[in-house]
C-alpha cells in the first residue's frame, strides 16, 4: 500500500515538471515570435531604407595609337572578341577629336583633366624649351600638370586610385602608382630597375613580393596587364588607369593597318580580357564601369623632313662637331607630325625664322603654319611662336645635319599632326552596369571624356574640365547636362 505522503510528493514533482516544460515551451515560442517580428521589421525597414549600392569602380584602359577605325571598320579576320563585346553591349564614339599636337602625353593628360594642353600644361611629349638642354626629357612628372586630375578628385572624395604606366604620373598622389618613365640617356625601352626609383617603397615591395621581376623577353604590355590585374584583385581601387603601348610601337615601325599593327591590337585585346577577368575575381565586375580609350590615330609616312637644318644654317641654332644642337637663339621641339619653334617675345627673331624656313615652303615641305595667336585658339602651347604642319606622307625629325629630306626604306607611321586630319581620330568605348547599350555618340571631343569618367566615379564637380560629361551614356540620365558638346568637323583640309 502506497504511503499517502509519498504519493502527494510524486504528484507535486510531476506537476512541477509539467509546469517547467510548459514554461520552456512558452519561452521558446516567445523567442520564435520575437525573431519573426524582427525579421518582418527588418524587411519593412529595408523596403523603406534600401541598403546603399556598392561603391562605384572605374577602369580606364588606354590602347595607345588605336584609332577608332580599328573597331568601327575592322580588318577582315581581325580577332578582337573583347573589344567587339564591349562595343556591342555598351556605348561608343565613331571618332574622337584629339588635341594639338596629337601626341601621347598631352592627350593622356587631357583624358584625366578634361582640358586642352594650354589648360593642363603638358603641351608636347618633350619637356625642354632650351636649345641643347635635356633634349630627351619628357613630361614624366605629375608636378607639371597645372590642373586637377581624376586621381586628385578621387583622393578629395576619399576614393582610392591605381595607375599602371599612365603618362605623366611619376610622383603623383596615386595610392598605387607604377609610372611610365625611362632613362633619358637611353632609348625609351622597358627598364624595371629604373622605374623602381619612382615607385613608392610600400607599393614596390607589395608588387615585387607578389609578382617578382618581369620575365626576360616578355612584352611590356604583358607585364603592364599582369600588374593591373594584381592591383585590381588585391586592392580593388575605385579608379584604375592602364596604358598599353604595343599598338603604337607597331604602327610607328610598320604603319597603320599593317599586319604587325593588327597583331599588336589582337594582343591588346587579350590583355583587355585579362583585366576584365580580374574584375570578376575581385568581385567588383558588377560595380565597375569600363572605358577603353585611345590618345590618337596614325597616318602613313614614307619620308622625313629636317627643319633644324635650315634653322642651323641661318645661325639660329648652334651645333657641336657631331652635329648635335648645343644652344641657339631659338629652341625647337619635334612632334613628328608637327614642329614647334620658340623664341623670346619682342626679340624680333620671328622674321629670321620665317626667312630660314622659306626653302621648305618653296619645296612644299610644310603643309601649314600657325602663329602664336592661332596656337592659343587651338588650345596648344602658348609659349610657341610658330608651328609647322608636315605634308602628307611625311613627318619632321630633330636632326640638324644631313639631307633636308630623308626617304624611308619602308612605310612607317606617325602622329602629332592636326587632329582634324583623317586617320588621327582616337577611340572611346564605355561598358558596365551603369552604361546604356547601343548609344552611338558619333563624334566627340577628347576633353569630354574626363568629366564622364568623373561622373562614373559618382563625383559631381561642375568646375572639373571644360565640358559637361557625356551623360547620355549613363542609365537613368545622370549628369550635369544631357547634351553632348559637338565636336569640330572631322575632315581633310
């Protein structure tokens, strides 16, 4: 027979356990309801206050010397699948009117400032304006740029930037900067050890530990693309600038449209594909607008003209025994397709210069001449007193001895001419998540590109550059002005 007190104790214990289970179930249900309520509240808040979009990224790839004809009228059999895809899926210009002279360094500085050379200060490739002094120095250093750049704007808005071989960036305020520069005592050839002197120590260490030295015998563009891919995947810069130069070299040596130039363009297309793949690996393809641009086109040449010879004969330039310019009353800068001459204002030397050049005019070796006022109207070097334009099939050189005209052994290519001459127009293709497909801008001006790149970065600065951005290429009609600035007529004189 069960003890009554013991039975009451068991009943009490059982009731307590049931109560505890019910309490635990109640607490669990309360927690579940709380979690569900928080989730519903989160959905409501998210619908009213959506998460900010991923920060924008902009990739700019300059294919030096790539005239717009290469993608608008490609040669039969040309293999450029990446360019073709970007062109088909993005916005583009049929032609871009360049600056004068149509040279790499002035044009690339316009691409990052939106200004003509007279505004940004990089008037030519060569930097010296004193006869015989540092004749092989180029405008390598960013300190010579007299206007705000894209990387200045990026830094001011707390964005990061990377640059690989972009002209005029030595010493620039760029987070990861590997500038284009070479020893002026040697030919412009890749020299990683020389370039290393102009890279910040931390960037140099970062790149060296990750990639090592360039492979012996490798093409410079291959190393540039490899470096850009690393910086993108490792650091994900807001702005990345990449300069590829092999197309330009091939056109100089073999002429525009030559088999060698086409092969170089196909290799450039491969490098473009490599950098696009890097965006995917970095996880930023969906937030990156890509711009493929160029600095100038090319014209074929078969001879060279030497204006320094009559200028030296007239006593305006001083030569040493080897025929090298060591001084003079004037200074000259050879721009290949054009030739700039400098003398002090008020010196009266202009009359002597014109008299010395008369033999070239008599032999039709000068297509056109532009005085100081004309150059200022074109936004060119305001310091130059006179500019000479080379005739069809010819370029100028800086030689001061020998024959006045030197025939070339085979067809080559050149630039530096007036931007309005057919064949000199550069290119512009835009592609990415913010870019509309199928927008044909027809003809634009080089100065319109930098404000467009700034707009792609999400920065609104109405004082940047000379023109509004090309807002019609953006989804949603962003920008300061919906109307593109018309380019000047592109036609032969």
